């Protein structure tokens, strides 16, 4: 049994803590977040796991890493004591009449970046069979099989229960840690865990946006989402709406709840959703199906995605341990793949072979 200190209890921190405990290790978990996870990007996220549609709007490596995660998520979720909503019915990509040139561009990118069998074009009749309510507004769609979304809030709750009840985890809330070093870790270990820092096999920094002082090139990209309850809408697929300003997507949740996101704004502003973004999100929703008119707004929320300059994740060796960061808008899409790779690295096994270049020693 080895002892690890994980700093940050957002998406990466809590998943990593869980996986290390399953391997029989001891975890000290320190974070400025509450145990619900309300100040983490992963709590706000739509939690789409869409390797192909994301690759179209970014790069091929996104699909490669995302497919590893899409394979791992169902296995990982099956190891939890409660069933988490994980819907992998695929994504339907649609565009309004005025956005057909954007749709044509999306298709050209898809042809360039993806394999021929990654998607199919649906005419109105085929769309009507697959998602009748969407066919009321759209004449055609692109269909990407196998893409998924999960109920991130439920996942967070289940992981919180696991970590707070495990005898192998000591989880403490702290003030924001500005910068990490051996001296800071020594002081924090004594203050919060009453132990010396040399008990740790490794320290792993998972502070996301909070690691800027220790990770050159890390930036924040603001995103806003809306959560609604829409009893009149019953979509069985995730929907990506081609939009001139943002990559908009609708992620279903259980019981006719939906998350629609997300704006992409290049700054680190985490203040509440602006009126303009709120209007854009709501009109995008209403444009997908008129049944959203009577939906109830459960929440409008904003957070920031931690991103490196190339928008790709990084696993980095530092003076004090390791950093896992830069998951940008792909935290759910990448986490299982990246964490598995990192666990192999800790075990001294072959690592980062799949994603050559992400590990930065
Ligand atoms: C609006 C929005 C929509 C998104 N949608 C999707 C999606 O559909 N699919 C997808 O794959 N990804 C999505 N993402 C991205 C995903 O949420 C992030 O990539 C992921 O959460 C990053 O995980 P992380 O653990 O690095 O950071 P976080 O989840 O932010 O966790 C960081 C943790 O560290 C703590 N912390 C921060 N600073 C400090 C500090 N100084 N000291 C101590 N603790 C600190 C925080 O409180 C938090 O608990 C979205 C993100 C946003 C904002």
C-alpha cells in the first residue's frame, strides 16, 4: 500500500482518488472545494463524451483519446455502488436553415478528420424514426453512433460518499493554495493531516484552474450552461446544434432534465451567466423544440475550463510531484483515458504510449 496526496477534488482529483483506493492505496485529499464539488468545473459541465463530434471541432487526437475513455466509462461506472445515468445512444448534429454554411463546413471537417463510418447522414424520414421530436424542427441530421453523456452530479455524489466513508481516504477542505513546493506541502501535511510529507509516495496536483502559478501556459476559458426540466420534451439522443458563435450541445439527464451548453469565452471570469449568454442559451433550447417553452429553468451556471495553449491535456513531472491538467472542454471525454495512463506511469509500467507527447517529464 502506498500513500498519495491529491490536491484538488474536482473531476480529476476525485476520480483519481477513487481509482487509487481501488488499487489498495491510501489517499490524503486536500481541496478548497466543498465535498459536493460546487467550485469545480466538472460539477457545472454538461458531461458529454463525444469523441468524434469533438474531434471535428478540434483535432484527430481528441477522438483517439476519447474512444479510450468511451470504452472505459461503462466499466468504471459498473464498479460504483449506484447506477449512474450513462446514455450512449449517439449524437444527432443539426443546423437551422440560416446556419447551413456552418453545417457544410462541419461536414467538410468531418470528412477530413474522421473515418467514413464514424457518422451517417439522415434524411427527414430517417431522422423522424430516430428522434421524432427533433424531426419537427429539422429536415436532416448527421448521426454519430455511440457518443454518450452521463449524469455528472450523481457521479460526484456517489464518489463523495465513497471517498468520505472509505477508511483509506482522509479528505480535508483548505483555503486556496496559491503555489506548491516541498516546503508548502510539508506545512500543509502537518496542518491538515498531522503527518510529515515524506510519507507520500507522490503528490498529485489536480487543481485545474487553480494551478496557474505552477503550470506555465495554463489559462481559463469561461463556459456557461443552462439546466432545465422539460416534461414536454423527450429526446433519446444528445444533440449538437451548429451555431455561428458557440459549439452548442444538449445533454439529456434522467427524468426529462437537460443541460444545454456551452458558451466559450476566452477569459477567467467565473461570475454568473450574462443576460446575453442566457438569451442565446434559451433561444437555442427553444429552437430545438417548442416543448422547451414551458420548461422550468433549474439553473444557469458559469465556470471555466482549465486549458493549455494547444487545448490538449498534460501530465507533468514537477519538483513536488505530478500535475494532471489542461483537460479543457474534455474533462469527461478524457479523464478515464488520462487517469489510466497516469496509473500505469505510477506503477512503472509502459505509459503515455497511446497519447505520445502528453507526458512532460
Ligand atoms: C460550462 C462547461 C461545460 C463543460 N462540458 C463538458 C462536457 O460536456 N464534456 C467534457 O468532457 N468536459 C466538459 N467540461 C470540461 C470539464 O468540466 C473540465 O475539463 C474538468 O472539470 C477539468 O477537471 P479538473 O479536475 O482538472 O478541474 P476541476 O473539475 O475544476 O477541479 C479542480 C478542483 O481543484 C479545486 N481547486 C482549485 N483551485 C484550488 C486551489 N488554489 N487550492 C485548492 N484547491 C483548488 C477546485 O475547487 C476543484 O475542486 C465543461 C466545462 C465547463 C466549464
